[in-house]
C-alpha cells in the first residue's frame, strides 16, 4: 500500500523513530520526550517508576542529543544507588535535582539537526573523525564526517555518538579513559560498516596522554584490565590514526559532563566539531600520538631476582660406574670447554694421554672439593686446617689462591 508524502507539509514525518521535516530537510526530536509524557495527576508523588518512564521515552538512536540524555542516565543511577522502590516518593534532595533537570526537558523539541552531512555537490574527499572523553560520572564518544567538494569547500557535521554512565564500582580515571576509547573503537567499526561511502582517512582524538601511551605499546605489557581493552582497541582501530587534542577542543567533553538542551542547540562545538576541523589539514593541530612520561600506571612490575642454586659437582662423577668411561667423558668436556674459550686452538681426533691425565686430576679435585669442603675453605682463608676427616687414604688437595698453588699431603692409614 502506497502512502503519499506531502513534502510541503509543516508537520514532521516519522522516519525510523525520528521526525523529519521535508521542507528544511532536518530531523526533529520526537515530541514524546516533552512534558506531555507525565500523564500522572499533579498531586501524585514523583517516583522512580515515573522518572524511568520519562527517561525511556527519550528516543535518540543516533545519539544526536547524548549530552542531554546522559544527564538523565546519571540521575537514574543515583536513584538506584538510594535503593528506592518503584513507587517510593523521592527524598527532598533528589526531588530538587530532578525538577532542576526536568524543567529543561521540553526544550529538546526545539533542537533540529540537518539530515545532509556531506558537502554540497560531489565530495572529493571524505574523512571520519572520532572523539572520546571521560569524567567521574560518564564517558562517551562522537563521530564527525568531514567532506571536501570540488570547489574546496570543507563541511563537518555530527554523525552519531554514544554515552555510558561510569560503573558503580570505583575505577581510576585512566581506566575510564580507556573505556571511552573502547566505546569509540566499537562505534567506529559499526559506523564504517553501515556507511555506503569511501572513507579516505579515519582519525581518532583524545585528551588522555596515558591512554595514548597504552595504545602505542603491546597489550602484554599492561595489567589484565588494561591489556584486554588495549588489545580490543588496537584490533578494532587497525589502520586508524590516534592523536591528542586539547580538552577545550574535544566535543566528547560535552557528553562526559552533560549539558542542558538550551545550551546544546546553539553549541557549534557539538554540531560541527572543533573550529580547526573545518580548515585545511595544514592548519590542524599538529599533535600526533604523544607518550606520557614514565612510569606509566597499570604496568607489570618487573623485579630482578637473583637465584643461586647449589649443585653438587660430585653428581657428575656418580653417574658413571667405570673409571675409564668417567675419564674419557671428562676429557671430552674439557676439550669442548677449551675450544669454546679458544676457537682458534681447536682440537680434533683421539684423546691424548695428557688430556686423559688432566681429566683424571679434575675428577679427583672435584671429589675432594665435595668431601673436604670445610678443610679446603680453612686452608684458603687461614693457611692451615685441623685434620679431622683424614683416616684411611693418602690424598692430594690443590687449593688455588691468587698467585699461589698449595699442595697438602694428608696422612695415610699406615702412618
């Protein structure tokens, strides 16, 4: 069934939940959001049920009035924190806060938004610019379409936005900034898929140097909360450029702080973005990805730990049941050690008698250092020791002191 549309009508036409004025080609916020929504008797108490019904009636699918809507989201969170029942009357403090914001709600109907977001004529260049910001109450992201026509005229228009209230659980401001960046990354991904346009360049702007430093490095460097979101942002914004912007030039600051409809309707920062964005790129703020000075928060602490493990050298000797095999294996180990220290003096071929003899002496020395460790230590420090473990065998102990070599002959069982 075809329904005729009167383009010269002064009344708005409902389009995807929004009101569209054909003559001016502008969107209007639905009249459902005005004071007419409050149908209850004037003498009935203002309860959480009534306020939730009013806030739910604000239909803003594109986020065109996010700075206004976020004020009511924050107030709803306060109601839940007070643990009021649905029909409980508001305390006087909350009632005064509600009336302060509610009186401005009817002014939402005075806001009009241009449907056309591209430059007039055939655009030769299209860019997508995203902004994000965070406060202790809310965070949000907004997107702007920047287009240049054949005459070189630059047009920037608000495309869409998203807002979130901060969780009840206390979170640090840098972490909230990261949540705002993730919200922007998700909004960018959905918008690029929906647009039937060839986007030449995507730039993302934030006033948080800590968050930019997190994104400039590997996600594995940070703690779990930050690492998970850094990885998601890096994956969603691959091919995009992150840059720093001053807070005064960040339109997303309006979302994080909230504002009244009468202020928002004439706010050029919100509807067209910062002033320098409509200028040529040579006049943009030259603020590429900047790093926050070290040390950065949320970084894994790397502690240098020196671990000393005592390993008995005699274990090597006890692995062999035959002296000849022990002697040959030790000789080959000594040959390898000699080659590693002196590559130019490499030895090949069969083991020589000298190598076998040195290997045997080395094994004897290892065994003696293991069994008579205390005596050798006394000899090296004091120059003498008490005979207490020498009962049956004659042996030779070699102790090396810088510049000297001592050979001590112990008593045999026949003496």
